């Protein structure tokens, strides 16, 4: 079995004080992908920076206190790469990938955007550059007999079933028509060619949501968004046997505004 978990930690230093470390100590995942670390490696305590039983790779953002992604793997990667070859985003702390035997796994933190602002322009530039890279990555992996997993906070709810209040969010970043169309291209067998594994295993349900605003009672009412995705090449997607969101029982137990999303693959 291969178990992969992805979670936006919403600031790793804060998460480490609220429950991240006990969660990490308890997980039996083989790979953990982190997003929104928001820290330089030297700012992390040793137990966070070098957790027992893990090989940790970090890609902090040049802009302090923003973004940042990481990969934790049980076995040492053969190679680790930061960015996807586009200068604007090479040191933005948004993409990190590692090669394991027969598998390339990546941690992605796609910009969140904000409709009608420069932040949305940045998101659109990222998407425009990232889709060709995904196709290249998929083709390169296929040529080498490898599979690919791109896990992370994609910051796009693809369908109406992927957020509770979709009608109220039709003009908001994360559910804009052009964003959803782009994600459709990522998941089109003739284009990006990846598979949204959680949706493939849960085709007919609302959610399962992975992010809930800290405002109001969104968490208690399960008024969430499904934006944390595990997208894979078709070969390994067929081996996915279970996918679930590790949602805690109460608001007080949360150590991030996101919950870990876990997928189990059968070898």
C-alpha cells in the first residue's frame, strides 16, 4: 500500500503549537505534502524541521511570511526539484517535487487570487505556465515508466459539488468560470491528463470538503470548499482504493483552516 496525505497548514509554526506534531507522529502515511508553511527553514524548531522518521524537503517563498511548500517522505528521495522552470515562480514557495522509485510526487500551492485584482492576474499567469508543465511532466514520466502525483491546495473548486455555497461564489476567486475551465483542462485526458482521485472515488457526493473559513460557523455547519486535491496520472489513479478527509470532531481541535486529505493506493 502507498498512503499519501496533503494538507495546507496555514502557517507551520502556528500549526505546530496547536496539534500538527501529534498528528504527524500518529499518521502512517508514506508521503505528506505541506502547503502555506510561511516560514524559513531556520525559523522552524528541530522537531518540525527534521521530524523523526521522515526525510524533509522545503521550498520557502522569497517573500517572507508567505506561501512555502514542503514534502515529507519515509524514504529518501532520489532527487528533489523546486519550481517548474518559470522564473517568476521559481522562488515563490509554490511547487516542489521529488522522485521516489517509480513515482514523482509534488506539493503544490496554487495562488488563491482575488477577482479583479493583481493577485488574480498572478494566479492566471501561474495557471497559464503550469498546465504546459503538467503535460510535460506527465509525458516525461510515461516515457520513463513512472507515475505522477500532484498534491496540494489548488485553490479552485471544480464543480458545484465542491463547495457548499456555490451560488454565492460564482464571481469569487476559486469558483470563477475561467478557473474551473482551466481545471477541466488539467483533468482532460486529451490535455493535462490527470485524474482527481478523491472525486473519482466519491463521484456522487457533495464534498468531501477540506477547507472551512474561520469566520462564523462554517466548520460546524460543514459549509466548506473542496480545494485540496490529489491529482495523478491514470495508471496510479486506478490503484486508489480509499480517499478521505481527516476532519476533526470539533472546531477547537483544528490546527489549520484546512483538514488533511489522504489517499490510499494499492500496489
